[in-house]
């Protein structure tokens, strides 16, 4: 067991001066905890660097607070509050299912029956109500009060089945149907199961549940974070459900078939309507999951409009039982996308109670990296990161650091270190676990990252920030780098800015996504984090518009502008950027891949995958694009002849031509490592881009070319042989006196703190920043630099001989 007795999160990432930020803390055991706001300076505990640095901030939030345990009710489901029409005597339940874990393996983390369509509560030792289930043996089961009727036929996983059950209270007759959509040659015939149960359904206040059932209803404080509050749901289902129905009498088989089409009210002779006459009067609920795919509501098109609230954001825009394989965009074939995939480890909002609030001063507070530090007398500790972001028009500096919060969300609570079978081969060593990794492995209700798979093996494509994200913590080393990654790695840059005495503001991906170029245009220079891999389209629009208008961009990392992300619009009512979505499609570095027909986002309807395959070149933003990755050791850069061009020679003042750049650092021992970008005009680098330094020829066999850069597998794709397995530091001008400088390595910022910032990486970055932060347009290039250029005029620095 790995105990983390303090965990927490904030209601927002970025807070403006004059606003309030709220913090939610789980204090599991200790009676109280201490809270204080700290400015984060350096989060790396590597003894070769400056060490961990925080700066306490005097605030009214500082104090000792009563501790309380708070839990996350993980797993997605839909529910409809109790209604009189649901208190049926007889009934028919039906739906299509595509289960992914119908039978629980002994090593699986959670066991038990799974609810499909239920209004059943387990109660104190016996059940009350009615419902359709998959039992713990993987067979279809009907429950009426304490009675259970099962087919005793295992349900095939990852396959569509039509299931239904009817109960006639007058006769006691039960009929249970299990009909696989595809029947193979040697499959036994599954006959309807008939039984007789003379009982009266005991109705309770339990809601109808889709993809779960109700365990109990009480006023336990831990149930406050359930939805609805006080209702404990259990039996979270793994798999797709399509077209669930409830009718208030026992239908015959032909009527059940008619009900597959749903309610479809409004009978005329000019439209295809649903059931008529007596059958239409039997309808209690007919949910059509294809209706409202971009919402978190399951639409009921039946007479009572019992729309179901979807909890923990199950995955939508997925192919249904009737998908014909011709339309791949759900917006043009909605009725073929009537499936919702529920998972027992989905989470969209921890829904905890507020413990600490801080009213951020309207004046006198700097825009910086902050955290709420929570501790106990027994030695427990956690940091809840947030950022103070100036309002538009009230910028505090000429420099903006753009925090890659979308990427933080993409990597949030990653389980790859514990769950990936090939992790050792990937990183060329045995991964070293942090206590966060072990805790998350035991607490799947905290949710995973978009690099993980759900417990049923399907890919996680949605990530929420309204939960403790234990991977964005200072002192955290990622298993890939065995060094800081994402948030703590970006603190390398923050330490350098603070040490060098620069004044800067902090903004986030979220701010740029929602505010556009207005969020950027008042800054002379925008500095990225070390790994802004995941991006929204509006964010990339804003960066393009900014640089085209004369803004300057310093790209401090690598593997940026790679994956298409969007924020789910259904959560706008509780804040900006609450849930982000990404689908891994037919190319790119993928720990999982989306199923055919499931490439389009459920929230915005846009095509997922890589920006490269949306016609938006990675190389077009900062002049470079990601080509390779490796996780054993980092190396250094050497200057190229391009670095002596008068257009850029100023950046290397104080650095001799033959001097290795960054043959030191806190991430792999050098500044060129982990993931690397190169210049390539054939893929979108502006033709006047200068590759001013390169790491060509210095990488190990652990560094491999990305799969989107080759058509078939072959030998010679690693860092010892392939010319594209390298990093290029690059520079190019943009219109109106703007420019981009790309350092093209995730490990690069890890060299900035070396020797307290007294090193040639620091010199290079300082030269660039000092020039880019100047008012007015940059000095124009020499007249002879303005000329026509084509792809054939470019020569790779890996092939250009040094002079």
C-alpha cells in the first residue's frame, strides 16, 4: 500500500488578481492540516542543481484547517431521478451492449456485477426494484427485488449483443433475451430464458441508472461528492450501450423489435414514426444516445423526456450497433453513433467540498507560478499548483511565459510506468517509481492520463483538471526521463528567469485558447514551456497571428503542436478548460489507437489525431518539428555555419564556434535529449529558417525516428545512423519585425540552472531574450538575405560540413 494522506486540487489553473481561488483537500487520517501559499521557483531535487526552492507568500489563506477525508466516486454512468412513472408493476427493459469486461479476471482491480439499465438498489442484504445486469460470471441477468434470472451464457466481449427482459406481474412470467449480433458457425443457439416469479416490485427512491446500479442512499459525509449527492452507485459497467428502453408492460418479441427504433413521436403519413397505439402508451423512456453527442445529457425521446444526466464524462461519438462503415464523421451519420462507452474509472470532477479559499489581491501580486502547500504535523505534504495571470490590458511585463496546461492535462496522473509492459525497453533502464505512481496504481478513481488505457483496455481520450493531478507536482521525477517532466521541468526555466532578474508574466494554454491573440499581443516575447505537445486550434491560430504581427516566440522545448486537443463545451458553465479531449488516430506516437470511425471529438466534432494530418504542419509554428525521441542520455549541440550568418550571429555572442553547447544538465546530462525537433522545409519550416546548431551524430540507439516520418519499418532508424535523429536549434524571422527561436529539445531547459545559470546555454538564451524583449520591431535582416528560396535550396545541417 502507498498512502498519500494529503491530496488536493483547485477550482482553476489560472486566477486573475482580484479573483478568488478555491482549494479542495483530502486529509485522510490527520485531524488537521496547515495551508500556505508559496511561489514556486525550482522543483528539481537533483543535487547537481540549485535544489528545491519555494518562496512563502503572506496571505490570509495561511492557517490551520480541520482535516476531512474526501473521496472520488469514479466511473461513468447516467441517471434519472426517481419519478412515479418509473414505479412500474410490469416492465420490459432492452438495449444493445458491446461489453469490454463482461467476465472479471481474478487479477482485475474490481469485481462484481455490472448494471446496464437498472432501477434497483442492493439495500441491506437484499435487493429492491428491477434491472438488467451482467453478473459476475459474465452472463446476462435480470433482477427483480431479491430474485435473479440469468441466461448462464457467457457474453462475448467487444461484440454487439441485443439484450432484453420482460416481466408480467399478473402472471409472474419472465422472459430474458440474449441475441448476439454476429453468430459464428460453431456458436450454440441462445434460446430465450423463461421463468416465473410471483412478486411485487418494491420501489425505492433510487434513480434509474444507465451503466451502473445503486448500492445505497445515505447521509454519509463521503457521499457528498457523489452525483446525486448521497447516492452510492456501484457495478460501474465497462463497454458501450446503445438505445436503452423501458416500457411499463411485458412486450412480446415483435413489440420489442419495434421498440428498437425508439419512440419517434409525431405520427404522420409523411415521416417514419415509432410505435403506435397500445405500444406507444407503454413507453416510459427511450434514450437515443445519438441525440446530443456534444453534451453530457442522454436524451430521452420518449413521452416523459426523462433525460439522463451523464456523470464522469463517458466517451461518446462512438460507433453504434448499426454503424455501416461508410461515414466516419458522426456529425453526418448521427444515428449510427448511438453508443456511449462507459468506464469504471472515468472521472470529470471530484466534486469535493471547499477547504481553503484565497482572495487574490487586486494589486501588488506578481504573475507567477504558485502553489498551495498543505502539510501535516505527521510529515504529510502536497502542493496544489496554480498561476496568477494578469487580466488583458493589465500586463505586468514585456515577457510572457506560456504554461502548457493542456499538455499537463494530457499527462495528468499517468499510469504508463506501472501499466506498460515494455516500459523498461522504452527507457533503456528499469523505471523508478515515485510514491505518486504507486498511489495512482491503487486509486484508479483519480483517473488516468490520455497516455493510458482504461481498466478495460480502451484508450483514455478525456482528461479533467477538477481532480488531484499528482503528476504536476514539484519534486516529481517522471519515469521516462528519470528527471522532471512537464510542470517540474518548466520550473527549470522559472528558476533561470528569477536568477537572471527578468520580470515576466505567466499565462496558460487555456487563456490563449479562450482569449486568442488578445492574450498575447501586448507582450514583446512569448516563451513556451519545455514540452507544449498538446494544443487547441484556436491557440495555434493565436500564436500564428501573434508572430505574423511582429511578436517574438521563444520555443524552449520540443515535440510541440503535435496532438489536436479541444475543450469540451458541456463544462463551460463551471469554468474554462475543465475537460480536454484528444483522439489518437492513424499516426503519431500512440500508446493506444482509436477504433475505426471514432476519430472525431465528441465535444467539438473536429477531427482528432495529429495537427500534421489536419494540414497544419508542426514546422510552421516555430520552424522545427519533432522527429525522434530517446530516454537514456542527453547530449549537446554544436554550432553550424548558419550560426555565423549576420541575421543570427548576435545570439552567439560570448560563445565560441567550437564550444559544445550544453554538454551538461539536470536532464540526462546534456541539453539535447528526450525528444528532439529538426528543421525541414519540405514539411513546413519557412524556407529562410537557419539551423544554427545541431546534435546530429551524437545520439544512441535508444533514440528512434518517429513513425510518421517513414512508410515502412527498416534497419537504421536509430540515433547512431539516421540523419533525422537529431535536434536543430533554429531561427527565422516573421513579418513586421517578429521572429522565432527554437531550442528543439525537451531536455534543454534542464541545462539552464547548471552552475547557478552561469553556462553557455544560459548565455544563448539570455542573448535571444534580451533582443526579443526589446520594444519595436527587430532590426531588419541584411538586404541580401531577402531572396527567393525553394525546397531544393535547403541543406540539412546533419549533412553540411562544418567550416
